C-alpha cells in the first residue's frame, strides 16, 4: 500500500503541534488562572452552579442545606471563534517548509493567546449568562466586591505606629481587604490559589513598597520604579500569584482595575480545538502564504463572590512618614 501526501501536509501538522505547545507554555497569561474544560460541539454549553450565594455560604460552612433555600442555577457560555494570522513571502517559505521557524510559531500562539486573555478578562468583569429556575438573565458584576482607591483599612503602619493615609496605588492593605472579602463570602477555601492581575505600574509599585525596610518615602522616589516583573520578586507575597496584564480597564474616573480572584471564578471551555491551515495567495504579488490558526472557545464567570475588583490610581502615590 502506497502512502501519498505533500510536504505541505507534513508542515501543517508540525506547525499545529508546535503552536499548541507554545500556547500552553507562554501564549496566554490568564489561561492558567481559570478552570478549563473541553466540550464537544454537541455538548451542552451550560455549566451547573449549586445554589445561590446564601445557599453556597451554608454549603461552604459544611452545614445542613435547607431544600427550601435551594435554587436551580446554571451558567452559560457564548462560543466565539478566535484566530491568529501571519503572511510569509513565497521566497522565505523554502526554509519554513523544511522546518517551521520559532518566530512564526510564537507569533501565531501569542495572537491566539492574547485573544484568550481578552475573552477571560471580559468574563471576569462583565455580565454572565445565567439560567435561574428555568429563566435566563444576566448576572452583573457585584459592585460590593469593589475596593475604593483610597482604601487603607489593612495597610501596614509606619515605623512610628501612625496609620498610612493617601495611598492610592495597589498596596498590601487593598490585597488583604480583597482576601477578606473572598473569605467572608466562603469563596476562598484552604489550598485555593489567589491570583492578582494588574498593570505593571501597580505591581511595580507594590514590589517597591514590599522591598523597602519600612513604608516611609514617596513611591516615585523608589529606585525600583521601572524594574521589569521578570524577576518575580512579588510571587508568593501575601500568598498570591501576581500576573502583569496591561489592559485591565478603567472606571469613569480613569482609575485602573486590578482583579483579585480564585480559579473557580471563571469556567473556560474549549469547544473546537486549535485548527491550522496555510494557503498560497496566488492573487498577491510575491505569492505569500497565509497562515491561520483558530479555536472556538467560551468563558463565563461562575461565582460573583470569587472576584474582587480593586481601584488604583494610574499615577499612584504612597504615604510618607
């Protein structure tokens, strides 16, 4: 029996495998923070949620559940098609056919991964599709889970014992208050990982504050300003995992959002796995090859209680002694 095919067939299969690996490794920064499920096109796009928040609190305390308090609720995802594209001139394709080049793989995986991130962030902050007792509606973000810019209830004290005032950026007090909200809503259980997602200016400021021996001095005078987050100096601080993401959004006063949440907050479904194809464009000069990878996915917020939004000044200052 003879096997037939082309170099293009082998090339496409190789490239798809490499793209999947690259996407898992570093294509998306938010995908590791959510609960992932693979579902087929014929499977239900609804995920059951056991009870509303009051019933959930009872369950979280391991107490008996009153059946009269229980409601049937589930959350639904809206499938979206996300894709990455790249063109390569016909002359350059000769070496790509021999071995898919890393810059092409990285480009496609990063494009697809960034769209995953946007979709996940939208699920974190936007409305969630829910069905409650057979009736569909939208579950909005819980405004009670927003921490104000000037909040410093749990902020550390100065060496002299005085309370900090005027802290407008991300600081340990805001993070501790967010953790307190998660705990009091029974959205944080032993062993749960806490994710803090925010812009570099907020994470770098927090790092500068954490690395000082005390909290005296203006934030802007810290030598740590502008140091990239690659050194992972913050990881594990207050038991959290910190992720830099620039496009978290702003409120009406242009204050930046920082999101603090647990993995159970978001359900991310991969409906159609990554597909890849390449096509020679004979109608264009140079006959470039169009590379395209896509995936059909969906994301939905399962628990409003498991997401806290922190408001931070985009040009933050920190209190002096």
